[in-house]
């Protein structure tokens, strides 16, 4: 079974600075999807960014980018120019490309933005 | 603006009562998932449907939980009888395979006294 590990229960960053959230995963598959979801206090799960394992290029969405290292099974999220609205729980998630099962989530990282 | 709709948003009930949570997936999506979120266990997959057929409910306590999709616009998760350990936030999510991306509802917060 796949597992997703987020080793940082909590991170803090000053507003306007850059922060990187770590995620590692374990799988024997070669084709899969990786995601970062954001959960603000409203508890709505919001997709931040997605990466297909077959793509070598790292995904980018505005201030959010990933560092995908397939051999190392690492998928970190970088948030540039941090804003107060970025404060939330961030979950890394894995899904096999075959779709035989749903998303497997990490335990999450609580991101605090210091004004 | 297409979104997954869940009801109720909040539910407080007493132990032993039946609880039914409902979900309207995004029109056109062919997969529906039920997740449970607790502080201790995080996000756990309870059940998964594709084209309304149940594919995986191995994460669900079978003796008290049941999940169904009576039609393409409605998914239900039922707990009977409910227990205090069932207190959690229950999320429904839908997607279109094989894209892989899931869209989540706002969740139903269940408290069992």
C-alpha cells in the first residue's frame, strides 16, 4: 500500500517570505499523480497544485511550485511571497494512475503566516 | 460554479441513533469518494464509487456503516447505530477518472454524544 509522509507538523513563515513544505511517499508504481491540498479554517479542501509522475517538469501555479524528485520519492511545495491567506493545513496526497483507489493523504502540515 | 454539495453541515446526535449524510457530486463526474477526518487518524478513505458502482469500501466498518449511490446525483453515507467514536468530519469528493483530481465538498461535522 502507498504511504505519504509529511514530517513537519507545523511551519511558520514571515509574510512575503518563502516557505517549503516537505512530502515523501512510498510506492512501487511508476505512474501516478501527486497533489497538494490546502484546508483553511473553513475546512474546505482546496486543490493547490498537481503533478503527473510521467512529467519531468515541475508544476507551477502562480506563487506555488513543487520540487518533484521521482527517484527520491519526494514532492515538496514551495510557497513564494507568503500571504496571510496562505495560513492553513496543507496535505500532500498520492493517487495511482489506474484509479483503483482514492487519494492517500499525509497527516498534514499546519502553516502559520507571521504578519 | 460547479461544486460538491454536502448535507447536513453539522449534526449532533445521541449514541445509537441513525445518521444519514448526503452528497451531490459535480454533474458529469464519474467517481465519488467518502472520507472521514479526525485529529488522530487524519483523512481516511471510507468508500469509493465509479459510475455508481462501489469499488472499494474496505475502510468502512461494515457492521454499522453503509454507502450507496441511488442515482448519479446522490450519494449517501449512513451510520446505524452511531457511536461517540464516529464523531468526525465526513467529506464527500467527486472526480472524473482517469484525471485523478478530486473536488471536495465542505464536509459534514458529526458529533455523537
